[in-house]
């Protein structure tokens, strides 16, 4: 009897302990499923890791609702706003168009949808630059009014867009079917050779007696593209006007560009009711005095929308110097190459820090990388053109390889549509950042971990501040709905 009572007492004592133990184990499993953290519910996180383990990948790894800690914090303020964004993209060179147009119709349609669409697997390119005539990434040089040596055509009776009717214009039409609102910037590498001081595609200057003719050349280009259903939002007057070495190229001093805009191009645009924006310079940030000196002339400035820049020399912060000199005019970032064969770690870090974060933080309304597509040999290009320009994609027949510039642009273009407004966010050398509010009311923050080590940081944005573990050299784009 005593044994029976003892066993009943043992069972009575042990059973509650077993019940408690089992329930504790269930709770532990639940915590382990979430790595013991609270996942934010209203924040999407896209990661690119320089070791390529994640490439613009939607992930929940390392992200949690922010708790008290000593991490560096990116603080975002919607109340402080800056410039409206026009978009992110590339130059659709003539060579890029040849490669894209050479794909099968199905492969081309899939690729263009991925590049210019807004679906889950698309990157939403919203801005393109094209060359007016050939760039150095066409197979050969051409203008829209080429003549035999010794002939001239001041009335532009022989003007024709026919060199671009085979590839560039058909590809642009397909792109516009996907994104009819895409902004297009046109830039000439050279005037027709008969208008130039040396009669050559390389170097030389625009002869003053052809200033009016060349102004009308721009009008015919804009009107010709419009007749094909292609709206040219803006033009620059000359690609790299201080570079006489490329093929094609043309030199134009600041004084020459001022006279051309003030006395010729601006007035003819006004007379012909051309609303396409006129953008100055289109060259390096070491010579900000070039566009500033032109805009210091009130008559010239009245025709100008703003200034465009590359970063082969100078500092990205110099864009703010131009903005501060003429805050009523816009600034744009229109070109930067990546050198083949590409360095994924170095390219992602430099271009994110300087361009995708640095340029908008210095008032740029867009960011364009150079060269949408090339083939495995970095072709096509002109004789004397760039031989090491790596496309954002490499096209080999119907096969497509995505290179660093694809992900660099994609981290912004996919999430920051045209019409988004840059908003206040603090930044640092270790964790450069930029923030936007989209037309749909979303908050988008992009952060680069440039600290040299894996780090945990906070982002205080929207209604749900977060903590995220960023791998060394990684970039994250975060979207608050």
C-alpha cells in the first residue's frame, strides 16, 4: 500500500514537469525557426553580396525589428526633401542595339521585358541615353548628313535617320511598348565632318559658319525621332567636348558652347517650338567652371535646363558646386564605364559609393552607366573607339550574361521610379546611404557597407525601424510599403 501511494505521488510530481518541458521545447523550436528574432513585416530587403552569393536577391537573412543597441544608425526624414528623380539606366549604343536586335524575337522580348518592365523579375530601367549619329560603340562612324569630300548641305536637304532605322529605332520602339514613359537623352559625338574645321570624325571644331545649320540639325533629329514615335526628352550639345581623341569626337570650348546655345540653338528651339531640354557640358567633374561660366550669361542660361557630368576626373561632390552656383538649374550624371573583364567587388563598391549614392546626394536627377550591351569581345566599336568597355550585359547570340553594372543600376531602377523624390538620410564613409520617397508613398533606402568588415547597422525609416547584418562590401536596398 505504501508503494502504491509512493508511485502515485511520483506520477503526480513528474507529469507537470514533463508537460512544462514539452511546451518549452515547442517554444524553442519556434524561436529557432526565426533565428530568435522578430522579422519586420512591412520592409522588403534586396541584397547584392560582392561574392555573388546574393545578386539583387529578396531576402530575410539578417534583418530584424530594431531594438536598443550601439550600431551605426541611418536616420531617414520624409519631411526634408531634395530633387525629383528622372530615372536610372544606361546608354543604348548603336552596338548595343545591333546585339539586341540580332537575338531571336522571343529572346529579345524576354530580355527587354526584364530590363524595362516593372514585374517581380524586372529591373525597371527608366532612363536611356542614345547617340545622335554614331558613338565609338558603333561598328563604323556616321552622321545623319554624310557627304562626299568637298560638298556641303546648309539646308540639310540630305538629312536622314536611315543609319539608325535598322537597329536602334526598332529596338527603341520595342522598349517604348514596355515603358512608354521612359526618358531618352540624345548626345552627339561629332557634327557631320563637312561642318568641322578638320573635315575628320576625330577631333576638330564646329566651324562658326555652320552654327545655324547645326542648330537645325538638332531640330531635324528631334522631329525625325518624334515622327517615329520616339520623344527625345533632352539633348546634350556635345559628348565630352574636351576630348579630341575618341572616334568620333569634336572639341567645343565653353565660350563656343555658350555662343552656340545663346545665339543659335536656343533661339531656333524657341522658334520651332521644340520643348526638348538643352543640357550643357556632358564631361568630367574636374571642370565645373565650364557649365557655370555658360550659365553666368543670363541670355544663354535662359535656354538651358542644366548640366551633365562624367566622373573620369574630378570628384562627385563637385556636382553640388554647380547646383549651388545655379540652384534653379538641374544637374545630371550621364556616363561612367566599367572596364572589361570587370571586377565585381571593386565595381560594385566604387560605383555604388560614387554614382548611385554619391550623384543623387549631390543633386543629380539621374544616374546613367555607359554601354548597355556588348559581345564577349567587347565589340562592336569604331576604329579608335573603346576596346575594353564592358556592357551591363554581355550578349552572345541569344545568351545573356549579367555584369556588375546591371546590378549597380538595378538596385535603384527597380525600386525608385521616375517621379520619386530624394529625402533626408544621414551618411558616412563606412555606410554611405541615399533615401527616396516614391510616387506610391514607399520609402526606399540604399546602403553600402564600405566599412571593410561585416557589420550590423540600424535604419530608422518609415514606421518600422530595422537592424540588418550587412556582409562586407554588400549593398542593400530596403523598401517600406
